[in-house]
């Protein structure tokens, strides 16, 4: 028996919710972490090698952990934060924790590529450190940051589908329960088509935003 369009629509909305909320958290938390890694690195204007190593080690530790392992390891923490270990909101916790260090490293690379001469010029003009970050580092690195955030969202779409295998809901849950477990190839193909369309749309929007920023 074929699934109704409402089932696909609800699964699509659940996936958007997981990706949107966890992506927003990654954006808000990842940029400060990236800035901290840049300014405390050797040669940074707030150089602090010990702090840089600690923050970098934590980021690398989460990045090195496969998402499915992190998903299981964070079950007790997820239960505390979300009050449950299944459903959309339960999936947002590990998705956000996984995406934040991933995006932070991408944003760090973009910030590192900012011309050092611009920073030196701002310092020579007497700009405060916070002003340098806000008016020099972030604006100059913005196209790269947006490009990196696009990659992060695409990665989150794939991770949200994986989270569906453990009852997170969304398109992944639909594919596992009604496609794989019931041997319904049609459901699998429809879910794959929706995921491809979603990824393509996100990538197109991100690429267009980057091009517009670069032409300014």
C-alpha cells in the first residue's frame, strides 16, 4: 500500500526542522569558536597557545567521532536536554553538537585567509580588537563562511537521514520503516528523490549567496 502525500510532506517538514534548528545552532556557536581559534593562535592578536590547543583538541575530538557513534554516546545528555531520546527534537541535540565543530573548522579556514595586511592596517589605525573582528575579519571572510555553512547544511541533511534509523523521524525514518523494512522500493526512491532535490536547492541558494557577496 502506497503512502499518502501527507506522510511524505510531514517527513519533509521534520527534516527541515532538524536541519534548520541544528544548522542555526551550529552557525551561532561555530563562528565564535572559529574566531577564538584564530585570535588565540600563534601570531594572533590575543595569542594564547594553551587555550588554542584546548579548544582545538575539543573541536578535533568531536569532528573525529562518527555521527552514528556520537548519536548513541549522547543519549543520556539528549534525554536531559530534550526530555526524550526519540523524535525530531531529540535528534537536534546530537546534530547540533556534531555540526558545530565541523562548521567551526570551515569558518576558521575562511578567517585565516583574510589578508593580514588588512588586520595590520586596522591595528595601525587604533581599532580595538573587537572592532577588528567585527569590521575586518568577519566581513572579509563572509563569502567563505557562507560557502562553509552551505556545506554544513548539506552534511546535516545526510546526518538527519541517518538519525532516522534510530527513531528521529523525518525522511530517514520514512525510508527505513516504510521502504527498507517493508521492502517498498517506491518509498525508497521517492525519499531519495526528495533528498536530492533538497540538497540541490540548498547548494544552489548557498552558491548564489556567495556569488552575490563576492561581487559587492
